[in-house]
C-alpha cells in the first residue's frame, strides 16, 4: 500500500530538519520530565525540556503561520482543539484580572506558562500531522516512542527492585515519595503514560497495514502493562478496564490473542523469580483490594461505596464544586478564567467541573467536542487503529469524571502532550491519502 500526504504543498516543512528536531525533541520530553533548569518566582521553580522545545515550535509556527493554519482549519480534530485553545487564551485575561484584584499577580504568570504549554503540545501534534508523510515515517515515530517508553519503564521497574535510586529532588521525595523514573513523581503521570503506550502498542501490533518491529512493539506493550500495574494509579486501572471492555467487544479475536500473549509473558516473568510480577500484585492489592471496606461492594458493583473507598476524597471535592457553582450561577456560562481557582482554592479532580469553573459552559462544549470527535472519524483500511482510538477516547471520557489528566496542570507534566501525540499517530491514516497500490504502481 502506497500512501501520500494530503498536503504536498507543505513538503518544505515536512522535510525541514527543524520540524524533525521539534517533533522528536518534544516526544523525548514526554518521557523525560526531570528539571533542566531552576528559577525562582515564588520559590524553587523549574523549567523542563518541553519548555525549551516550545520556543522552537512556536518560532516555526510564526514563520509559517499561513500554511500551518490551513492544515489546522482543514482537519476537524485539529480545528476543534484550536478553538478550545483560543477560548483558553481569551479566558486567561479573566485570570489576569482576578490575580491583580486579589493581589496574586504571580498566579497570572503561572497560568500564562500553562497556556504556553498548551500551545506547545497542540502545535507539536500539528507538526506531527505535517511530518508523517507516509507509513515509513509513521513506523519511525512509533518505534521511537516504543524505545523511549521501554527505557523509561525499565528505570521505574529497577527502582521498584531497589536497583536505581529516586531521581527527583528531596522536596519531591518529601511530598510524593513515589518511584516514577524520569516521569513526574505522581501516580497518574506514570499510570497514564503506560496506558497511552499500551493502547498504541495494541493498535499497531494488531493492524496488518502497519509494518513495525514486532519484538520492540511486544516488549513496549508488555512492559507498559506491567509498569501500569506497578504505578498504583486507580484512575488508570479504571481507564484500562474500560479500554479492554471496548476492545474485547469490537475485536474479540485480537483481544483473546493479546490475552494469551501477555499471560504467557507474565508466567515467564514469574518463573524468572526476579520479583517484578510479585511487586505488581502487591501494589494492586494495596491500592485497590485493601482499600475496599466491604468486599461485597465489588461483587454487587456498588459504585457509590467503591468511589467513597477508592476516590481519595474526590467525591467530597465534586460535591463542594457543585454546591459552589449552584451558589454562584453567574460563573457557569463563561467561567472565571483559564486555570483560575483563586475563588474556590482547589481543583475538583473532575475535569468537567473544573472546565465549567474556569471556562464555563462555552469551554465545556469546546472541550467535549474536541475530546469526543475522534469517535466519528472514519479510518479506512486501519480498522484496529480505529477501534483502539475509540477505546482510548471512551476511557478518557469516563475517567475524566474523577481526574484532570487531559489538561495542563503542573503536577501532570506532559500528559496532554503525549495524548495529542498518541491520538495523532492513531489518526495518521486519516491524515494521509491512499493514492495507489503496489500492483498499480507496477
């Protein structure tokens, strides 16, 4: 199968070494969250690799704005994300007003940095659309993602086996004390990163049209699943469960085939007696099984009680947010400003409630439209990639009810950027055109 880009007029950008550097450097930064440089505004603040890569990305965008905007407006997935981003830009000025009004000007600067991250991650996805000209380039970017993931997750496993030390500062050790390799020391950062790579692996492994090194893909997918369990992120456990249910319904044969492979690999690891599987089981039991006060709640699917036991106070936060919005309904239509929690003091740990508070119902509509639109995009000849994209989208839509992992809050580091990348890769057949088969070419 021969595939070509929809945008031959952007060939200069596609083959630009600077675009290539930007795409691969940004991808690397998703797996390397350690600080590159420290600075001080309100204390010890840090700049990461994606902060510096963003400068190059925005420079390329400004230099080629007309051509890049044409791509954005021509692709609904990009256009809908762009409209959300523009609304965030407008609502940042509300945050600026609140910050000065409450004598907290640093809050506006912090929110501006988050907005800069949003621009960086979004434009990174746009550049990836431009960069992936054909299946050969798709293979390169997927292989690079897998290699980076393998190294990152291997570090985490070695840390849990007491071979590699904690890599973050003492301050992070005091607050989090969580082993996450070079990723942010927050359970959901590691968990969701593992989930995204696992889903990408399932997508390309079971799709006959994607020619990928099977060994690398199987290793990356397997180690991501193992590290996901070790992460102890209950939100990620739910996301994984939702994805597997969706995948088993649409691709039963591939699902059973994958279960057999991972079961065999799990047995092999257990027989090696290196403690990795045992560690994963221990973490899962501590994070889930032992947290449930009444085991019958699991059998009876008592969601309310399970959420109380496993939600780490999220239910109370959601109720507080709902009461706060009811008491101040003027907030609901437009919100109080991008990344502005000055009035309520904390996030909701519920993406939809947080978006309504910050961006209003207008922002909620824009966010939901961007999030769910991949469900409706036809991807011809790449049915497995389409199915995993559906599973990923539904798992995110559900888990965002008790998480904020697809936004730009600092503790989540670059999860939004990685999500943009993975969904763009899964959608890449939509961005390139089938022009002729090998037989026709001959």
